[in-house]
């Protein structure tokens, strides 16, 4: 399972666990399917930002295999 800090590990259509902006303090994870990758840099220390297919935006913490 990848940790979500490398853009190369994430593809549209993959199932991921993300932390939404409103859940950053608690660290609560939300699971969904990647619709679009929003972060342009190849690596981000807090996780790659994605938009899920349901419209929610968050930073990837885990990529499901």
C-alpha cells in the first residue's frame, strides 16, 4: 500500500483514503475513487491533492492496491 506522497503512485480510477480539509485536525479518513489529480508536483510531503469522483477534495494518505 502506497502512502500517497508520490504522484506516480496515484492514477485516476484508483481507490484511495484521503483527509478532507475539514478533517485535518482529527485526521479522519474518507475513502473514494480518484476522479482528478490536482497536485502538479511529483512529490508532496502532506499527500497528493485529488478530487474524488463524488466531488470531495482531499490529500491522499493511502492508496489501495
